[in-house]
């Protein structure tokens, strides 16, 4: 997300958590379904259609379709980002190719509550270094989630992700961050994947974590340098050095020492 358009953070009731669980489950099911279709030759617009049909069949709504950022409506159900594309790639007639990594981000609204999750998949056989990038990014997500416990603060999540990624020689995106989630796709607080510089700390308040907070934690990791550019389509964010990137995201609830992962796949 981009760090505007946020509403106050709030603590979800058990009833709300149950509703979020339903939205999160549909998101997880979309990823499990799509994993069967990730092969060389499939067009990214075909993946988008499969996801949209599935979400509608569950009486839910694709949360990204029509979502407005900077006065522009996002046109599709999924964001599909390939290799040096970090996030917000728009589905198209482009076909997947052997050796690529493809990041798929999906948001669902069901009965007024949201779930949001991203997964990066290998297309066929990929290089060892791309495999490492996928493993480190997914593990960075779990390192962050493990810090999402009552009594900790947002920067504990941020620090765990950043340290894990940088220890492995990769870098985290600075321009995009995780977010609170619930009755909106994007709520307070922002969840950066890096500990903000002193000068930027008012943009990312180090909020204390309380049981019942719902967060979308989403490390975006580059094999090379941290800088990004946005393509002329106004959406697709790419690494500036064209190095490959990966993105994993879960929607979680802070719950004592064990965060609930609402978008867990089987
Ligand atoms: N998961 C991304 C985020 O939280 C999603 C989408 S942006 C949209 O920013 F504009 F495409 F909806
Ligand atoms: Co998100």
C-alpha cells in the first residue's frame, strides 16, 4: 500500500475476527487454486480470470478491482508481477516463461471484511539464486509474523524482516509497506519492512501491538539494490537495477504469543 488513506487502528472483536477469517480463507483458496496453473505459456490475464471467477463463486468481491490510488482505479482482481516487477503488475496477454518468478497478490472482501495475501511462485525450473530469494522472502514474512505479539511494537516486526533479509544479502523495498486491515483493505498502522530513519518516524508510528489488531505483513525483497521505479502504466513497481524481486504477504491477528494467520494455505 501507499501510506495515505488510512483510518484509525482498532481492535477487532471475536465476531469481526470470524468474518475476517472467512475473507482470508477465500484468499488462501485462490492462491492454492492458482498454484496449479502456474506454468510456462499461461497468460497472466487467464490467472486473473480464474481468481475472479472463484471469488465471485464464494459470494465475495475482488478487493483490488476498482480500488483507487492517486485517482486511478486498479483494473483487475490480482496484481501479477514477474521477475524485476516487485508489486502491482497488471494482468495482460503476457505469457509466463520457464525460469521466471511470478508474484501474485490477491485481496478479497466478504461481508464487509477484508483479507489480503501474496505469494511468489517459481515458473518451472528456476535458478538457485531465485530459489534463495523466494525462500528468504517467505521466511522473512514468518520472522515478521513471529514478532506480531501483544506488548511488542510495529518496529519489532520491521526489524525482524529487515535483519533477516539483509543478513542474506538482499534488500527490502522502502516505498511500499504493510498495513492494518479489516473493514478496509488499508487501515492504520503502516507496517514497514524496515526500521524507519529518524527523519521519517512520524510517517510510521511505532504503535504498540494489542490483541485483536489485524495486520497485513508483506515483505517485498530485491536480489539487488533497494531502489524502485514505477512503469509508465502508473502501477507496476520494478527494481531500478532490474534485479528479481519477491513478495509474500499474510493477513494476521495479534493474539497473545501466537498470531493467527488468516490467509494460511493448506
Ligand atoms: N496488497 C497490495 C497492497 O496492500 C495491494 C494492492 S493495491 C491495488 O498495497 F491498488 F491494486 F489494489
Ligand atoms: Co497488502
